[in-house]
C-alpha cells in the first residue's frame, strides 16, 4: 500500500500537463483528515465512526462537534449509546492517571 506521503510526493512531481499550464504545475489536494490519520478504506464519515472499535483506544473517529451535525446524531443514535460512554470512561482514566 502506498503511503500518503509518497502519494503526495508523486503528485507534486508529476509534470504531464506542465506544457499546458502557463504558471506551472500546482496540484491542489483535498483529503479528509480521517483518510490521512486512519488506515482502511471507508466510504463515509458514518462508516468510519461506526468502525471506531477498529481504531480504539489509540484513535477515536468522531464527527465534527458542530450544531449542524445534530441531524447526523439523530440518524445515528448508536453513537451516543455505544461510543460516547466508552470515550467518557477513557477520558476519565486519562485524567486520573
């Protein structure tokens, strides 16, 4: 599997279309942070968060804590029932250590 860093290096080194670009090649990449930090191919945020046990306890995929995510939270009640209690315990353990 190609690492993220090597993929970025390969994209930046590509000059296939340089002759058509008067200002040079400047690739712009938009990568979801979870794709960078977490291995595995998940098709959506929901799928990644639902697989939280795969990453636990080193990493914990979470939705952005925005009020706009209330719809996501209402569609995914398992998040508050399964993941949040474990996360609260883990944070309490870390604070007690």
